[in-house]
C-alpha cells in the first residue's frame, strides 16, 4: 500500500470500449478528479489513442490562464513554435492559426482551430486541422484549476489522436506526451518567473 501511495505516474487504462480512464488514484486531489471527469475523459475509436499530462505551477491561476488563453501566441511558452499568425478570426472560438515549428522536428507547419475558450471554467479546446505532420484528428483539451490549499495552479492537458498506419499507440502517445510535457514545463518556468517579478516589484528590497 505504501508503494501505491507514492505513485505519481499517470497510467492509462484502456478499457474494452477504449474509453480513457486516467488513473493516478492516491495522489489526485478532488479538484483534479473533478476536472478529469468533466473534461479529460474521452471516447476513443479503435484507431485512436490519447493521454493526459499534468503540471503543477507555483503561480496564480489568472496569470497562468492569461498566457494559455492567447491562441494567437503559442510561442509565448511553446518552445517548438517558431512563428504563428491567425488566418481567421480574432483569437476567440472558431479562430484558425497557422504556425511553423523549429527545425529538427518531423514537421514544419500546422493549422489549428480554437474550438472552445471558456474564461470562466478555464477550459481551452484546440483541434489540428492541417499541416505536414502525422497528427491526424488531433484534439486537445487544456484545463486550469486551483489547488485547494496554497496558491498553486494545476494545468491538465489531454488529447486524442489517430494512430498513424505506420506507427503504434505507444510511439504516438510518447511523441505527443513529450511535446506537451516540454510545453507545460516551459509554461511553469515562464509564469513562475512572472509571478516572482510581480511580487518583487511590490517588495523591491526582499529576496524573491
Ligand atoms: C501542442 C501539441 C503538439 C504539437 C505538435 C503535440 C507540433 O506542433 C510539433 C511537432 C509535430 O510534429 C506536430 O500543444 C506539430 O503544441 C511541435 C507541428 C503539430
């Protein structure tokens, strides 16, 4: 039991109907559980896979959300994005962005649509609708919630994507999980630094 209590890794339990059940039972808080049930339980077709990546950030939720919600500026924290522009819309739901990624990746560009932007519930849904990569029918859901104790923000990002015919579930999920993991770590670094600078501007002589 002690070993189980220390489990922090997310394990994906693909059940018969391929409904994702993301289990992190012992360490998941009530808030995380609620978000998972509400926004990160996706139905998968036989040729699809998906996962969820969670990142805790020591910065206030409004600050983190202000960075995440900027659909036209993913490069603010996504380090693989070289540049980005809106080809349709004004940054609200229905907008389309076209981005190019840094060299060394198996793709150069991606076309993505903002399906949902909920400033009250802090939910953002993005679909990839084109590009020269292999992420077909990719759809991601990003949610933010506050941990009950402390000023931390929990970011959860789940996705569903087709498994390419020349690949397998493990490799497809590993690829997406790695990119999302890097993105969320970079988001944490950026917003934690912003939060620190903000506090230190109020208390210029303290050690923040
Ligand atoms: C995101 C998530 C992903 C982005 C992937 C998975 C991508 O932007 C990169 C390389 C690719 O091969 C596919 O939230 C694509 O950004 C970095 C261009 C879509």
